[in-house]
C-alpha cells in the first residue's frame, strides 16, 4: 500500500513539473525538467521573474 502511494505521489510531482515547464515555455522562457528540478534560463530572466506575475505563477494553477 505504501509503495503504491509513493509511486502515485512521484507521478503527480512529475506531471506538475512538466506543466510548469510547459507554462514557462508559453511565456517564452527556456525550461527543461532535470530530475526533480525545473531549470529555466534566458536573458534577463531574474528581472522579468519579479516584474511579471504571469511568469511567477506559470504552472502553479493560478492565473489561467
């Protein structure tokens, strides 16, 4: 039972990471899933992250 729960939780987390990467890509940010992390890159990304609410909320289930 516990192993099934762990597999289900891991699958859910993987789907969420994929949604986040896809939402960032829609906002024009290069994003890839690497293991348990979503890596985003791009020129001026840090400044844009703080100025653009849609970018911060991308993939988080808010704002769309």
